[in-house]
C-alpha cells in the first residue's frame, strides 16, 4: 500500500495541477454597471486641518507588520493638542498604505480606526499566521509550486479573513472617520503596481466595496512560488466605463510621468487588451517595497495644484508629515571577507536584497521629488488667493501666511536604532510567524526609530507649540 501511495503521489507530481489545482480566485465580481470612481480628495480633517499625517509601511512579513505597529504606537504617544480634546499624531493620519507585511498593519488600522487598532499585537503579531499554509516538502506541494504557487486562497487569505478582518470588505473602510487606505500589489502582466482603488476596479467593471480586505492584503503579500498569484477577473463586460480625465491625460500628454503613464496603461489594458481576461497579482514588494505608490500616483494624477487635499484643507495646512517605515535588513554575510563566494544560496539572497534596497532608494527619492514639487505648487496656489477666498476656505485670517506650510518627509528604519538592537533585528526572519520576543523587539524598534528622528520630533514640537500644549505634558507623554 505504501508503494502504491508513493506511486500515486509521484504521478500527481508529474501531472502537476491536474491533481492539485489551486483556488486562486477571481477575488472580484464583474458588473454590468461601472463602479464608482476614486474620490478626488483624501478625507477632510476632523479638527482644524493644520496637520496632515501620511504613513507608508514596507514589506517584510510579520517583522514589517510589527515595526509598522511600533511606529503607530509611538505616534500615539505624541500629544499635539489638548483642546477641545486630547489629540495625538495618530488622530491626524489621513492616508495610510503598505506593501506585503506592512499592508496588514495599514489595512487593520484603516479597518479598526484609531480607537480599535491597539489589539493588533494580540490578534496578529503574536499569532501563527502560517497555520493554514502548506509548508511541507512533498510531491503534492512540489507540483503546486510548479503549477504557480504552493498556497492558494485557502491559506493566508482565509486565515486573515477568519482571524483579523472578520470577513470585512472594502465597504468597511468607507467611513467618515477613516483615512484613505492604499494596498499595493503587483500586476505581473503589465509589470506595474496594482492599487486597490475605486478607479482600478471601475476599469475592471467591478465594485471595490465587494472585495474582501483579506484577499487584497494576501495579494500584497503573495511571495512568488510560496503563494499562487491571486486573480482578478478582467473579461470586460459592457459596463459603460469612461476613463477618468487624469487617465486620458496621462496617456495623451507628451512628457507625462512614466510612472503615471505605465499605471494608466495598465488600467487601460483591463478594458482593451484582448489577451488579458485575468489579472494575476503577486507581492507588492516586487514593484514598490515601501508602499508609497498610492500617494505618488494620487499626486501625479491630481488635476489641481493642491490635490489630493481639498481646497479648504490646502489652505488650512501648516504641517504635512509623511513617514515611511522600512523594515528592510542590513547585510549580515561573511563572504565579503574572502576572494571566493558567495555560493548559489547566498548569491540569490544578495541579488534579491540588492534589488530591494535599490528599489527602496528609488521609491523614496521619487516620493521626495513629488512632495518637493507639490510644496511649490501649494505655495503658489495659496499665495494666489484673495483674502476673501482665504476667509471663505479657512474660516478666518488669524495667523494667515500663504508660505507657512512645511512638508516633513522621513524614512525610519533599523538604521535608526543602536547597533546592538540592529544586529538582533537583522536576525529576525521574513516569516508570518515569529516568537513573541522577536515581535516585541521589532515593535520596540519601530517606537525607537520614530522617537530618534530629529525632524519628526522638531515638527511635533512645533505643532504642540502652535496648539499651546505645555512642555511638561508633552514630556510626560513621551
């Protein structure tokens, strides 16, 4: 009997997907009417609008999710106002994004809000998110790997649905108090980032609000071969889709940003490509490992000098803070000490690490360039308004200075903690299951990395000064 079972297993392995087909999707439903477009502006502030915080979280499995959570917890210790109620920088988060492991934290914050995200450690970080995964080396799993990926929607997506997102869809993020959430995956047909936005799903003749959060996050974390690509249907029913103005402009304007144009071409392909009935999604880290594509595309596609802010928010703004949390690791190899090596395993690791590090630098530089240009346009817009227009948008003219707007764009990483802690962090693997001690180490690293950033500390102190927060209150909070 053992010989017979082994023979059957080997036969299945040779026949690949014939015996072990994966459940990969589609994760969306096609519609006969076009879905709604993305909002032109991010949600408006609940307070005076003078401070706007954006966050982007990198990939890196549970390590990245824990580091991002530490950044959130530290922001929640930074008291910036006491009237009419106590507020921290977490209250000013208006946009949040992530790739892979960072997408888990970003989406959970958007789902639960500032008052509910605090249980993320207990619900995800210290749990075994690999519990539903196929991890053994067997003929069946080798066949699945050969067929496109070992794990399908019954693995990580189902675990997220059962244990973290409670079956919720994107409709759960459509709240007045929720920040805009951008989840980054990679479209491997077009070789571009794939953003889970209303514009993207309108081009697919689908409704984003019906897509499960668990599927979107799992797509963002779908490491090739370990996971099969998640599938989005794009068979183009007649839904009376019309390209948004920004997309047509990106395709037709000479000299348009290549980043924006490639994204626009991808959305166009969902409608017009005859050889694309199904979009295959893999790890967002393949195209943007720090999760900044959402904001850069929003800014590049904006039809105004102030987008993605509303005109009122653009006039009220004093401090725009965008923090990128990168949980990437430093080199810990020894082959640099010898003339030979590295061997094939370390060589592949080095090649992947080099690619990711280069991508992180390029993406962050692109973010900085986009925000530098945006500041110039914001100032020109603000200074071009009449005082009556300012009064209408802002409410009053008290303290008005059209040039008084600061953009603080910072990357925090393992380089922002001491060498001893960094050495330990560099040993934390990229997994979806970590020992509690490693989780807590990484959360603390996120806290310290943010706390040690002088530009963030200086900006927070200035926000507190404007709000009249006593120094001793701020010191007690920190």
